[in-house]
């Protein structure tokens, strides 16, 4: 067996054997295969696809290329959460303390943002001193001590995926369902949790553009659960508009805290309650899970758990009561539109790109972030605005583009209508095993 024969077979549309996939992924994981052969394999897979067996074998091979975290020493049901990425998606920082306050253990390995979608680690890094890298022992200790553990993905978890993911980004092979499935589930299965709730997004601000595509991806992701016999469910979530009002690392953390303090940011609250409810159901809870999730948010227990999480990880917990301690942008610009009407759409991807240009995100992996930069939205879909009303505030210090150009980009994200429009329906369906 040799790499060229495997590439040729997939190029010609043939079905690969488990042995062939294991051989190829082993070479990627241990570095013996050059990037040009790995890239050829990705393109052949992107064009020809993979059947259910091949996708499962790919996921297993990527999973087994590294460490599977042992959570057997954790007392209680461990449940992970994964989002396929979005603009203003700060849900992890809300649901983790909610679920932990309800007795679940929440283990999560997260990443940094690249492009128009933000990263959980970047948002937590906006809290001075917060540890975002834990070794396995510290990860397990954190779960037992406070019920939450969140860390950057270590070098030992699915190393084959790490290499393939970097190549997918530069070979135009990102949006392949078999490759997405293998990438997400190899990492999630390696995290060792008992359960997993997937937040699969579709729309202009997501990788999947239609609900049909999102449902198909969710079904593929869930079908990988038997590899480690974990419990999985998925929410199908509309990402046409940004989530919440804040886009940018420190700004989003402020909004997280406001929601935990009781601010009714409807879409954030709706999705958080739905995810925590799914986590409770996967754990075997038979009571009114939605009521339990609402109560832990309303009675302050989730906020108290968030405070404990920050302090446990050596972060500056005083920021919870004093937002001035967050990184601050040095400049701000109010953005208005030249007409009146009902807001019929706020294009999520455009807002995400504008936030990147402000300094809040990366155009390349090595870019330095401005944690205080970003965009605050003042209106939502369905709101009426008058001529001259501020629809957004741009925060920046040393932006990557001229602020006036960014402001113009933000204006282009808003669509107005003469007729009233309903708010965006976020969660359109739930898929369970």
C-alpha cells in the first residue's frame, strides 16, 4: 500500500477500505506524508465524497491519531457542547455556568477565531489572567472542583485533524460534509464526554448556507456517536443575523455577564435555555428541563458559577461588576443610515467581517487581536428606525482598515423595509439520536 494508490482510488470515485484510510491518516498524524499528498487527498475527497462507512473510518482514524481524554475520574454526567461557528456567538460562556450550576460537568476544548467567526478562547482571553490552557490533570480537577473545564485543544488531541484542518483552509476544501464530520467528531469524541449537544448553524454567517445543508450535517455528526457510544443531539440554528447585540471579544464578554445578570437578550437566552435543556435530557433528567434552565438563569446561580469559574482560572473576577476593567478601545464611531424603515435584515457575515477589520478578529493566524475592538448593534430585525438614528457603534484603536470604510461596510449590512417584519426565528428544529 502506498499514498499515491489511495489518492488515485479516491480520485477515481472508488470506496476506500478501512485499512487504506487508517494508513493514510496515520501518515498525516505522524508527519511522514508530505503536505502535497495530504492536499491531494483532501481535494479528491471534496470532489468525490465519502460514504457512511468511509466517513466513520475517517473519524475513527483521526480520533485515534492522538489522545482520548480519560474522564472516568469525574463524578457526574459529563456533557460537551459544540457550535459550528457564528457571528456574536458567545453561547458557551452562558451555558457552561448554567449547566454546571444544575449539577452537570461541562468539559470543552475550544479554539481561536479565524475569519468572520469568533473563537471562545479569544473571548475568555479578554479577561485579564484567565487561564485558557489546561493539561489533562488540571482539566479533570477543574471538572470535579467547579463543574467546568475549558481549554485550548492540546497538541495530543486529534493531531491528524489539526494538520488536515490547516490544509483545508488553504485548499478550498472546508465545506465538505465528510471532512467537516471527521474534523468535528474526532475532536469531540477525543474529549471523553458522556454527551454532546451540537449547535449546527445555517445562513449567511455560517458555513452551511441552508437549513437543508445544516440538517444533513447534523445527521452525519450524530451518526458518529456510536464510535464511543456517547449521547448526542443537535439544534438547527439560523445565523442570518448576528447573535445578541455585541460582536468583539471584550464586548461579547460584557454581554455574557449582562445576560447572566438577567438582561433579556432574547436570542441568547432562547438558545442557551434550549442547549442546557438538551444537556439535561441527555443526562437522563426527566423533569421540566426548560423550567430548570430558566430558573438557574433567573435566580443568580449561573452568575455565581460564572464568578467561580473566572476566579478558579485566576482571572480578574472584579470585571463582573466593573466593565471598565475590560480592554477598552480608544475610539468610537456612531453609525446611522440615511433613511427610515423597519430593519428587515442585519447581514451576519458582513458584520463579522467589519469586526475583523476593526481589530477584533484575525485575517491570518498570527494576527494580534485588539480585545476592546468590535461592534455594538443598537437595533434588531423588526425594529423601526428614523433617519439619523444610530444603528451601531464601531469601537477601534488601530483598525486594519480605514474606520470610514468599516462604517460604510456596516451600513451595507442593514436592509430596511416599509412593512414590519417578524423577529428572526433562531432554533428551527432539533435532531436527536
